[in-house]
């Protein structure tokens, strides 16, 4: 009877014992998994907090910096026809930015830049009877003029950016108006002396201040593309290209040839923001 009772007891309580064993095993694994899960969550929170802290530096708030660049500039008639040739130009200034969202910010800057053109028709600046055009009795003729306008530009632009995950580069597109003040202008005049019978003519160069012949204020359309370069530390570097098209005319007088002219400039620049 005892053997039979023992067999019945084993058969009856074996499933219960197996269930208890499985329950204890899975409970232990769950506790172990919970510890691992907590460790993983702590690590993930640390990583996210570090990423948010690093990203918060460039997602909102103010940044200030500087920029310097170089490019070309030239004059146009009615914004369509190029007058003369282009000439080299450069720009430098201070910048400010307020970022509202990671993808949107407002920018402004104060830039000193050069505008103008080369090998221009002198009649752009001088009326028909102006003695600067030459002295016919001496066979002296004003051959061509190079114009340099010194300007303070204040562009105010909206900037749209994207920041691919895991990338140090943040491409952007910006556009807006630019307000300029022309505070100085110089014309480099090239005179041609014609000597009959001489093997070579004489080319003479003089400079003339033409600030009074240039409009003091102007408005332009200012656009650009580029990318920010984010580093492990605070400074953010930036490279880009800007295009400025004058919407107001640069001349002040209407009695000269092609009196309605404006300027266009294309510049490549580098900058840094803190």
C-alpha cells in the first residue's frame, strides 16, 4: 500500500511541484531582468540627458560671432544688364542670431563690404560736358573707370536649418532684406593720351572722389546657403555663400548715361559663433 500510495502521491503532486519550480524560476529571471532593465534605463537616461544638454546649446537662445569673406561684385542696368566687368570684393563684420526652434532662427549682422565694378563707361558718373571726361585739345580721353563703393550693410534674415542625427554638419538656407549705407565712393579713372605718329599711346590714371554722385542709402535682397559645423566644445563654425541683389539704384543724378544702375555681389565666407 505504501508503494502504491507513494506513486499516487508523486503523480498527483508532480504537476504542482513543476508549476512551483517554473514560477520560482521565472520570478528569479524577472527580478534579474528588472535589474538589467533598470540599468539599461539609467544608461539611456544619461545618454539622452547628455544629448539634450549638448543640443540645447544650439537649439534656442542667442549666439554672437564674426565673419569674413571674399567674392565678386558688379554693376547692372535695371537689374538685368551687366555694365563693365566685375571686380574683387571682401566683407567682414559681427553677427548675431536668436534661435527659436532647432530648425528656425533670426539673424542679423553689421558688415563692412565693398561694391562696384571695373572698366565702366565714365558717363555713368560724369555728365556730357564734365571736364573729367577729357580734354579734346590735348587728345586726352577718359578711357574707363573703376568704381569702389564702401558700404555698411545690415542684413536681417530668417534662417531655416536641418540637423541630421549623428552629424556635425547643419545645412541652412537664409533670406531677407539688407539695409545699406554708402559712406564713401572712389572712381579710378584711366585716361588715354593719343599722340599722332607716336608708336604707343600714354595711359594715365587718376582718382576722383564721387561720394556725392552715389546714393547714400540702399535696400537689397540678401540670400545665402551654407552649413554650420558643430564641435564638442562651444564654438560653432560656419561656411557659406551669399548673394546680394540691390533693389534700389546706387546713382544720385539722372543726367548721366545709364543713370539707373544697381549692384550685385556674390561672396564666400567663413564665420564662428559663441
